[in-house]
C-alpha cells in the first residue's frame, strides 16, 4: 500500500499581514503537489488535520481545497482527511456520506458517536484499514464515551481507541492530529503551532498495534518514539522559526506485508517564495545582501548591534522590494542598558497584563496574526480563573469543570 501523508495545510494562512493564498504561495504548492500525485499515482492521500487556518475559512480557502480534492478524485485517488484544532469538524465533514461515494472520507464529529470513521483498501497483501480521528480533548471523549473520569489526554485517547473494533492481526493506519510525545519529550516544534509546551501530551505508545500513525499538529516533519509514528510537517514555512527545519514536503509511505516496517520518503516541493531570516550586525548584513542576487523571498531582519532606525528599515525595504522580495518583519535585539540582548527583562514582563502577554505570545507563534474572538473569550475565562487562584489558592474541581464546559461550548458552536 503506497500513500502520501500530508498535514497542516493551513489554507488561508497569513504571515505578518501577507496572505499566502492571495500571494499565490498555497495555490502554487497545490499545483506542484497535484503534479506529484499524478506522477506517483499513490493508492491514497491522507491529510492529518489543520486543513484550514481558521474554523470559519474564507471562500478562497474553501475553493482551493475543493480544487485540490476534485483533481485527486479525477485521478481516482481516495483521500482520508481528519479535522485539526484549527478546523471546524462539523464544517469540514459537511455532506460526508455523499463525498465518501466519490472517494473523499472525512472524520466525523464525536458529539453523537464514539466510533471513528474507518476506510478499508485492498492491495496484494490484503486489507489496510485507515482510522480517521479528529482533533480530540478529554472533555469531548468523556462525553462521547459517557465516562466523566477521563480528564487526561493520554488516558482519554487510549479509552477512545480501545472502544474501536481494531483487528490488529491485519494492517491498520491511524490518522490523528494531536501533541504526541516520546516518554514526555515533545517533538521539535516550529513557531506556529497554537499550543504551548506540555499541553495535551499523548505518548506515542497510545498507537501501539497500528502499523503507521499519520500525525498532524507539529509543523516539523519527524518520527516520534518509533519510525512508524510520524509527523508530516507543514507544506510551507508558516513562521520564520520553521526556516531552521529540513526541507518541507509530503511524506511518501510504502506499507508492505503485516509485520514489515513501513518505508518513508520526504518528497520536497520548493516554495514559491522561500523564507529567510537575517540576523547580525548592520554593516555585515548590508554588505552581504548588497552582494546577494537572490529575489522573490519572504524575509525577517534582526539587528544585533544597533537600534532599527527608519533609515535602516527604509534601506532594506527598498533593496528587497527591488528584487521582488518582501521584508515581512524587522526588529532589533540591541539594548545598550542590558547585557543580555536576547530576552526582555523580568520587570518588563511583570509589568504586562496577562492579556497583553497572551497577545504577544500568540502573535509570535502565529506569524504576526491576532487572536480571534473565540480565543480571546477563552483567554478571559482562563484569566478569571487565574486571578481567582491567586486569591483563593489552587483551582478547585469546580473551576476545572467550568473551563472544560466553556471549551465544550466553543467546540459545539463551531
């Protein structure tokens, strides 16, 4: 069985105010991917969540996904797609029964069922069953299974998978979108994942018995715990931190007979606009870039030896614009009154409100975007509980239940 593993497409993504959809980056990538699919002719394509960047995607983002899936259908390539934490599982699974007849299989909401969508394909070695698990959290699983004792991510996902009728004597592939760790150690993340370290951890042993676990959520392509539990990574750099990751591209997976280790290969797709970060002293960077003929890039400038003056900013802006590049972000870490130029002072952090710290953290992790109304509402709820805890001590069980209930309401509204 040969299939392509994708994840974290984030159609509709913007970085520092530049829409990767309107600027052609995501459309360009889709066309290159479809050419690859037509050349390789896989038995299936699996998409492990975060298809869209927002739970309510733009019309252009929906059209791009529609064009991609329509072309795959015309090539008679089945597609298995799960919802990620950026997606609305209800919107994504619209008309799922009808679409399944055309070879597009989508994870189902776990509000009214405890069963995952499954799809079985055949090859020379027999059946391979694909299990489609949308992004889940303990309160959602507890409701689906009718078990209020499930409060930890790891235990909840184990309980959900145990409820499925998985025949482990045959080959099985799980498609999931979660924060999977190896003995508590997180996979190397970029800068654009929405969760903070330690949140929602699930140990890779949860997937013991599955011949391959196709993961989404972490934007770096890497195995977790064992080679057959793997993140595909995002197709493009969605944060300048991700420029430090290896070349991005979908994962080609070959699954042999039961018991054989799957073979994987990253199929690199060059981006329309490569991202690059420039960090160093002004004169060094100036001389380097004057001699550098590259163009058509997305760039970030970090000065280490002086403040970023309007003149310096204008110089680099004009230089890069003349080469068809965009200087997306520019800053300076220089501070003549601080020995450590790499981090803000403790006093500066303490003077900020929780809400301001959250906005700054969100912007840094999302490439300059601002949190939406639902995320700000969640922050307000968590901030209230934090302030209450500072006065009355650690959060009570009632406080935790209140926050979980809030999360459930947001998920249902989506």
